[in-house]
C-alpha cells in the first residue's frame, strides 16, 4: 500500500519545483510526526521568490506545537510581510491574529 508521502514524492519526481506539491509533502510529514523534515520543506518554500505564504503559517503553527515559540513568532512576522507584499490580506490577518495569541505566551 502506497502512503500519501510516497504518492506526493512520485508526483514531485515529475515536477520537483511544484510549490503546492512540496507544501502538501511538508503537511504530510507534519501529520506523520516528522516535524524536522516538514520544517525543512517549509523553510525552503518561505525562502523562495516569491515565498509560499501558506508555508509561513503552517511552519509557525508546527513550531508553536513544538513549544518553539520565538521561532514561530519569526515565521509569523515574516509571513505577514510576505502576505502583504503579495496582496493576501486574509493570510496576513490570520497570521497577525495567531501572532497576538503567541504574544501572550512566554
């Protein structure tokens, strides 16, 4: 039986630069408790030009679950800036709300 991760990797073999497929792979790694692999892919996606805005939010949420709050805040601040630059005010608003919630934590 082929796992979702294996299926996505097979699709990426044909389209290795596909940001959406790579984002899906990072999400699957996160769901499979392979957090560091997930974060590695999110880091790649957020450092590209243009950055993949949803990857900032997902990375921040994962880091918050791992109690790596300061790293999560950094992803959120960068993500808000990237979202605004791309005109995605909805994503910027969601990340700002989550950043405010994290601000209340140590």
